[in-house]
């Protein structure tokens, strides 16, 4: 499948706009990758600010700062911004930057569409965030937008639905581009089983995205017609069922959570071998584990709705299927630890974040396994226990992996080493505060505190205060992150081409910073450039 | 030499991890065991699965931190070259599968038990509204609305000036409690008059969604007299945090007395019985609209 | 054929498309909330999007005709189109899913089957589950449905035939028989248009004579949303067919290099297959 892919120079340097135009009209995968990453960082700060509002209100019992409607808008918006604005675009940005470099391609397969995928996002988010300033305020029914509650919202719901449509279009186009790049643009010799795991995980993530984003579009379209055009999909009086929305939504929603973790698995699988100076353990089983997780993610959706009153058989099926997902997930963790085992490890910031990921993501996986046990979920569901679970997998999972990836590849992007000392401070500060933030939420949930409430009974006061303190500290730590990136973008110690002495792979064969155009002539690939292959030994 | 090194470190690491884990549990493993046969089953399941993940966690993290401590470049470790081991990979696929199967069996048993709603002595219809609960005792044809009590309601207003610590059972008290008998199989029939709510009393061991246009079933059998508090567990709008549930379990004889009293009361107030939910909301929560933005 | 993978230096149309979509969505949202400017914004946005589509495609077609694209670029376009169609399939899957869920679970439960015994007894004791239904409240009033083996059957035959004619056109193109190519394409366009005409008249009939509307409970919802989105796709497909026919007449496409033609043909087959699903699950069963 790998065609000769070369790029002609004169074509390229004919015209190169500068300033704003450069960024608006660019077709270059590195520039678009940068745009995605900056967008993601802004969204991360915005979503973080909303989280600060939430934690501030929950600092002590009683209502002090915001009224309940606004509180609900904050929880809803926080989730939407973090999921669709911070985590997903960050992974797409990393894919844009790294996938062509990793497979030896001159650019993404469909460069114009690549530009469009990105440039839809700012408009989509403007539409979404704008609703906060409407007289009726923003959406307040949780990011899941369950009807009938979501249909009670005033003017905002139509805009929110259209914003989701736009984000969906953007994600689908981005995913198509990445998949086609991987399948069609590999350098000669870059066989599928020589691909770095980051590329593999993105290939599978791309498939998930194309399969489920349209389903989300369908679900919210039905919301729209129920609200404005008199249909009764989710209205029992007309023969529909509010629970039907939840089925369709979670058919999207569960794969969506894997969309947010599979590329993270890929990043960790790149970083660990580098800093262990040892090939990835069980490459092939990693690929199979990823594929089986993706497959299983289509048949577990109703574990998010065990309490809606499904028939016994339904609850049992979804319980068993969910438990099965823990197996390939376990394989991954065991393989990572075996990669480290008898390696020669050093602990630069990317490695620290990767190790933090493994420990904390695993804790999130454990609570996931607990949530899979239906009778126990009847207690855990919709409490802070679930909140703790998904923040362990999403913050210390996805977000830590993104940060690990940023530190890992930043020298390749900017040509300068970041400040290692500050990087380590950032890690330790984040790792400690994030546990202060989220670990007590397990206790809160088990003790009976429901999620999505602006005020709580006094017996929950201590843990909430601890959690809020952790939250503020974690928020502050991220300002340091921005500073470190800004610093590394401006200058510092020059990075070598290889950057890390244990690093293998095509992306380390190009200069640092990576020039705008790389692999104009496709490189020849054999086992010597891939540290990942277990066919090596 | 090297192997003994790894072993010693591993033992030390494991000891530390076990102490940390113990500390974590000591801080607050605070899920209630509950007062019904299957709330206790659920508690049991929770403890078992927690133990399982704890043991797995201790083993995994021991291996990981041992490696982190021993296999360092700064200690002059030369990296090994192995890249896979079919035996190991099969083992750590097979053992988890086995553990999961063992976990699934009791979980299935408890679930089947919970779904067995037949043969109840009392049927109570529970209807969620924004933001209060309606209870109807189907056999005795009595019913009432249950809403956040006045003290909590006054204190929870933004900048109310009331110290919520001074309010007894802040946010967990209602004007009219759900009175039920102990040692009696009670079936709940849950539905909603507007959006989705979820009826949850932790001590009973489950929560179940109250969905408009659908009736869900669940049952309980309370073994101890007492007052059990819970809250709505599904986001239902602005006052979702303010529609508590209070169940008061009394002896069957007290219960029959209460039913008789309640019936008489209801007969007396027949005619002007509040059938309109709105009326209740307006009457009992005067400050309701104050914080509507 | 070019030796290099063609990477354009700039892309001016995407931002136009983004602005167009934004104006359109902003307008549609305002329109739904009864703002007077809503329709105008929607219109303006749609015009911008249309301009973008024409501009973008014209540019790509121009580059293709200049021979800037090599086999690899062609491969990217092909794979891209396949994945796009897959995403469309999944969009329809959401609505088919709703139909199946309603028929297999929601409606029987409301009627008291299985888990719905108490739902029926307490809330809707009068309701007997049957399909079609407008639900316990008979939302939208009484209605009759459109019999499968009249117009819908005819429409099925029309679409199937159009699948055949477009394949014949493709064969003609591969044999470089321009006349036959344009002829078969024209036939396909005609069949697509007839289908749309019948579909439209069926809607008018449903609204005016049968009492079947979008508001006719879950039956009306699934019926009109599924057939409506399908109709929209046929409309789009027909427009694409017209453009391709014009391009054939203008002498575009060669025996070997005619991805634009094939992409539209694939799309048309996809629309065709969705219709078969609709015919079976919406009309017949
Ligand atoms: C071992 C693997 C996992 C299992 C068995 C698992 C299981 C579950 C279950 C059963 C729930 C529903 C809890 C409830 O609402 O009662 C849940 C919620 C959730 N999980 Fe996981 N999970 C796993 C991994 C992940 C990963 C990797 C992610 C994302 C990166 C994730 C993200 C979430 C989110 C976001 C929710 C809550 C969604 C919401 O209600 O808003 N989980 N998980
Ligand atoms: Cu899930
Ligand atoms: Cu609620």
C-alpha cells in the first residue's frame, strides 16, 4: 500500500504567507498540529477555570458564590470543554505533528481538509460558549444532555446541538485524515507491524471516531426535533422512551472514553522504551489488546445506565462484557511494567509523567472494575465515586499522557530543551495535588454524596475541602506548565536530533526543530529504526 | 546477586505499599453496610471486589516500584534485551479471566435476587417531581408529598447568613418522611412527573431511576428500625441537590397505627387535598423563585 | 502523472467553509428561537457554504486536470471517500437503532409486555401495544400509514434501476464511449429526480390525506426522520450526479482517471442500499 511519496520543492516554496494568514491558510501538518495543541491548551485553561468555580463553591457546605443554575452550567460546560476542546484536540494535534514523522510521510494525506478540521473548532466553541451569555444561560443538564431535562433549557439547546454537530464534523474529518495517512502514506518498509504504537493506537482511535461521532450527531438531532419539531423519540406519551436517548448516547459515549485513552496508551508505549532503553515488551500483544479494547467498547455502553431499569438479561450482559474489557487493559499494564523490568531507566519529565500515568490510570481502572459489578454500581452510580473514577482515567490518564507526550516531543518541535528542573517540579506538584484533589472523592461517593450537586450535607465537608484545596493547587501547577512551554519555545539549550539517547524511530532522524517539510523523499525503513518491534530479538 | 537484590527491594516496597494501602482504608472506607439483606450482599460484594483490586494493585505496584528502584541507569544497569514471553503473556491473560469469572458468580446471584420484586406485602408508588417526591401507598390509598424541610431550605439559599452546621440534618431532612414497616417486603414503583430523577437511600443498597412515562420496580426488606436518609441521584435541574429522601422504618404495629391515623387525616382534609404539585412547591418553598436567574 | 505527492501550499476555502457553517448554524439556532434575523443568517451561511463547495471542488478538479495528482493522491481520495460513506452509514444507524429500540422495547413495554407490566398498569392502562402507533397519548391524532407495495415499491424499483444505469455509465466511461456515458448518466439523474418527486408527493399525501405527520408519535418520528434524511441524501446525490454529468459532457475524466465519477457512484449506491433498509424496516415490516 505504501506508494512512493515525495514532494516537490519548487511547488512548495513558491508562496508562503506570513502572519495571521500563515495560520489560517496553512496546509502543513506541523503548523496545523501546533494550532490544535494551542487550541487545546486554551480550552484546558478555560475548562480548568470552570472547574475552579465548581471547587470553590464546594469548598464549604452552603451556597456562597454561585446559584444552582449557574453551578449546573459550569459542570456541563466544564465537561464539554475538557472532552471536546482539550483532550480530543490535543490528541489530534499530536497525531498531526507526529504521525507523518513516525511513518515517513511528507504530510497528511488530505492537507486542505486538515486545515478545515481545525478551523471549524474555534467557531464551534464560540457557538457553544456564547450560550453562557444568553438570557437563559448555557446548557445545564450535564454533558450527557439527557432528555427531558436537556429540553427544558431555554434558548441555548439549539446552539449547543449545532455546536456539537460542528465538533462532530471536525472530528470525523480529522479522523478520516489520520486513518488515510496511516494506511496510504507509509514510507517503503514501514509495514503495519513496524508502526510505532502511537500510530497503531491512533489508527484504531480514528476508526472509533468515524464509527461513533455520527451516532452522537444522530442522538442530538433527535433531541433537536423532539424539542422544536414535535417528534417523540424520547417521550413515552408518543410511544418513545427517554431511556432510548441514553442508549444511543452511550453507544457513542463509551467508545468516546476510549477515544480519549487509546492514543494515551500509544504515547506511554513510546516513552517507556526510550527511558528504559529497552524495546517495548509484547508489541504484538499490545496491538491486539488495543484492537480488542476497541471492539469491546462497542458492546459495553449500557454500563453507564445500570440503574435505568433494564431487564435482568441486559444488565448481566453489559456487566460481563464490561468485566472482559479489564483483561486487555490489564495486559497493557503488565506489558509496560515488563518493558521497564531489567531496563536501564532514567527519569526525565516525560518518563515521570508516564510512570505517574501507569500508577494512577491503573487506580482508575480498578475503580472501573468495581463499577462494572452491577449490584455494587447500584450504590456507586451517580456519586462522587464515579467522578473519582473518570478523573483518574481522564486527568491522570489522558491528560498526564498528553503532558508526557508534550515534554517528550517538545524539543523536536521547538529545537530547544525545556527546563528539566521546572518540568520535574511540574510533575511532582501535579501528581501530588491531583491525588489530593481526586482521591477523597472516592470516599465521598462511598459515603453517599451524589454528583452534580452545588451543596451538600455537612458530613461531607472535610473531604470536600481537602479536594478543593487539591484542586486549586493542581490548577496553579498548570500555569507552570504553560510557562515551561513558553520558555522552551523561545530558547534554551539546543536539542540534538535524537534528543533522548534511548529514542528510536523515524521522528528522531529529522533535525530539531523539525523543518516545515520532512521526508520529501521517503526514508527506507527496516527494523533498525524501530525499537518497538518484538521481532527484533 | 542481582536477583536477591530485586527480591529484597521487592519485599521492602511491598511492605511500604501495604502500609500506604492500609492508611488509605483507615482514612475512610465508609460505605454503609445498610439494613436490608441485599444491602449487606452489596456491601459484601463491594468489599470483595475492593480486596481483589487491592491485592492486584499491591502486586503490580510492587513489581513496578522494585523495577524503578533497582533498574536504574544511574546504578549502572545494563538494559536486558528480552521483548516478549509467551508464557508470561498467557499467564497474565488467563489469571485475570479466572478472577473475573469468580467475581461474576456472586454478582450475578445478588442481581437476580434484587430483580425478584414479586410477592411484596406493600406497594409504594414513588413519583419524582422538580423538586420533591410523591409517595402513594397503593394498598391503603394514602399519599403525600415529601419535600426539603424549612430549616434546610432557608439555610441553603445563597448568602442566607445561616451557618449550615447549626441546621440539624442539613439537606437531609424532609417535611414528611416515608414511613415503612420493618421485616416486610416492600415493592417500590418508581416514576416521574417531569424529568428523570433517581431514588436513592444508601442504607437500602440500591438506587433506581424515576423516569417519566416508565415505571421501574425495586424492592426492599428493612431489618432494623431507624431513619435512613438519601438524596435524588440523577441531575434533575437547579434544585437537584435539594430533594432529599428520608425513610423511617418502624415496627409493623406502629406502621399500622400510622396508616390508620394518616387515613383519618386524609379523610378530614379530603376535598382540599393538594393534588397540584405546583401548589405544594409554592406553599412549602416560598423562596423557590428567588434565585431563578 | 505527477511524481510527487501533491501538497497544496495554502488552502483558502476551508476558512470560508467554517465561516459559512458558523453563520448558518448561528442563523438556524436563532431561527428556532424565533429571532427575526435567523432565516437570513441561515440563508447567508448556506450561500457561503455553497460558494465554498464550488470553489473548493473547482480548484481540486483544476489540479486534477493539470495532472498534479499521482496514484497516491488518488488513493487518499478513494480511502477518504470510503470512510466518509462509512460515517454516513453510522449516522443512519442511529436512526435505525431508534426505530428498532422503539419497536422491540419501548412500545411493547408501554403496552405492558415484559419489564413494562407496571408501566402499563399504572400509567397507561388503556394502551395496547401495536405497530404503527402514536403512543399512549395518540400524539398527533389518528393516522394511516403508506402501504408498502404501492408507491414505495415503485420507488424501490426506480432506485435499483438507477443503480444499474450508473453502472452502465461507468462501463461506458471505461470503454471511452462518451455518448453512452452521458446518456446513462442522464437516465440516472432522471430516475433520481422521479424518485424525489414521488417521495415528495407521498409526503403531501401523508400530511393532507392520511393524517400522518412528523408529530404522529414515535411512528411519525421514525418514519419522517428516516425517509427525510434519506431523501436529503438522494437530493444531494442527484445534484452530484448532475455535476458529474456536466463534467462528462465537458470532456472530463479518462478511462483510467475518473475518481470524481466513482466517488459519486459509490455515494449513489450507498443511498440505494439505505433505501433498501428503509423499504424493508419502515414500509414492509
Ligand atoms: C478497566 C476499564 C474501565 C472500566 C471497567 C470502566 C467502567 C466504567 C463504568 C461501569 C462506568 C459507569 C459508572 C456509573 O455511572 O455508574 C464508568 C464511567 C465512566 N468512565 Fe470508565 N471504565 C474503564 C475505563 C475508563 C477509561 C479508560 C475512561 C476514559 C479515559 C473512562 C471514562 C469514564 C467516564 C468519563 C465515565 C463517566 C461518564 C459520565 O457518567 O459522565 N473509563 N466507567
Ligand atoms: Cu464506559
Ligand atoms: Cu435530582
